[in-house]
């Protein structure tokens, strides 16, 4: 299937850029995208080594694997930003995750340096949220919510109650929609052995219009995919909607409800999600 027709990714699994023995394992985990991390997972004195490891691995990677790779570079205000961009000069097929995205100019700079890569904007500060509409319209491929850093920036405790993220989440989701981008990507759940918390975080993000999630362990991938997959009841409803609409376009009724255009579009979206 051509890349432009593929459903948006649901999971983005982080792997430290210094651990090449994990790259293929991460790809085999079933995650839609694998994020090779040059930022938070790499110590300051190991940045050059991580950059070299990732660039070397990408040079030998098959196109199908490259298409699933995202490289999180260091932010535009860091001393490593220019070197990261230079190391990814041949960025065909991959995406780049730009952390601490706070302006349209940062997106433009990354895109100019890497014209063959899609740029994902990681919104993780108050300034980033305030500029999110401009960032989304500047050519970002998708918006990603860095919830932990955002909470740190605002000194918000989200360990037991994430309601403090609501305003920013809404802004990010609306900006994505206005820019015709895929539904944004929710932040990580750091509790590795707590699937209930993972599902709760995902459900909360879905209520704000998010359609994917960052992962920090392979075991988080499949539960997220299962939760985002429509239920048998939802699929049955969607199929019956399309049958009713085909039989009586614009004037159909189903289960006592008028089948108007938004209902038909929702049914089509539900069936499309089942193919992901």
C-alpha cells in the first residue's frame, strides 16, 4: 500500500540510540514506529557516539525498516542540534522527532536541513502550547505531546491526576485538526508494569482526540493496539450503517436513528481503524 494511504501510526516505541542491539528487536515488537533516541536517553558525553551509531545503522537498513523509523534529535536550542541534522543528511523514508518544539521557525529549519524527512513536533512546554497552531501549520507531519516535560514546566503533579494536562491536550488536538494533521500522539506512561494505568492514560488521551501513544517498553505496544481496535459490536454497527445508507442514501434509519452524513463518515472511520 502506498505510504500516503497507510493509516496513521498508533504506537511509537523509544529505543536509546546507544543500544543498536535493540533496534531490530524494537522493529520486531509490532510497534508501528520505532524512535531511535538521541536526546533524553543519551548522556551528554555520549551524544556523538549515539549519533554515529544511528547514522551507521540507517545507512544499512532496508527501506521497509527505514519507513518505520523516527529519530528523536536534540532540541533546536541545544549545542547538538546542528550535528544531529548533519548526521541525518540522507533521511529518505524516515521521520524526525523535534523535542521542545516552540516555534514555526524551528520546524522550518529542521525541514530545510532534512527535506526528505517528515518532522514530528514534540510539544512539551507552555511556550510550545502557546505556539502550537503556528507549529502545526508550519509543515509538521504530526504533533506529539510530551506530557512529563510539560508537567515539569508548569510544576503540575500528574502522578495520580492528569487533569492538569487537559487544556494543553485540547489545544494540541484542535491545532492538529485545523492543520489537517493526523490525530496527535499522547505522551508516555512511565509505569512499566501497570497495564491499568496505561489503559487509563490512553482512554484519557482518546477523550481529547488523540489517536496514538508513545511507548517506553515493548510490552506496552500490543495493549494499545488492542484498545484502539474497534470492538466487534462497533464493527457490526458500522457495517449495518453502510448497508442502510447504500439502500436509502440520505434518508436511511437504523436502530431508530437517522443515518446522516456524519454517521456514515463515523462508520467508514470505524471500519478503516479495523484494517490498521
